[in-house]
């Protein structure tokens, strides 16, 4: 495995850990009374994780692009679909009538 592939894997793992923590925080907040003093503490942690996830996904995109660009045949499935968006099925998106981002 190349260094770029190792970095991509490590970045994906870090994103997964952060996303799982974010889900756990948001689930915990749902169980709390809105006036509970832990709500702002958890909200601050949620914001910090979200900021970190943005940076990590940008790094992941750059690594994936670097890896795709290094392939001898640029017409691979990975390079053709690299910019494809993953559907966003969040309640906020559904309520606006949108189920996916389009590039």
C-alpha cells in the first residue's frame, strides 16, 4: 500500500470516528431537557467535531484525487465517479424536497 493510500485510509478512519461521536452527541442531546447545562457543552463539542470533519473530508478529497490522478488509466470507474455526491437523507434536506446534492 502506498503512502497516499495509507493516508487515505487513516483519514477515512478518523472521519468515521468523528462522525460516530457526532451522532452519539446529538443522540444524547435529544435525551436531555433543553435547559440542562450539558446541552451547550455538548453543542460546543458537536461544533468542534463538525469543523474538524470539514477539514478531514477536504483532505480526504485531495488524497483521493491524488490517488486517482496517479492511476495509469484515467478512465477507471473510480476516476469517472470521483465527484459523484452521496445522497443526503437528513430530515432537513427531505423537508426542503431535496434528497441529494448535485455537483
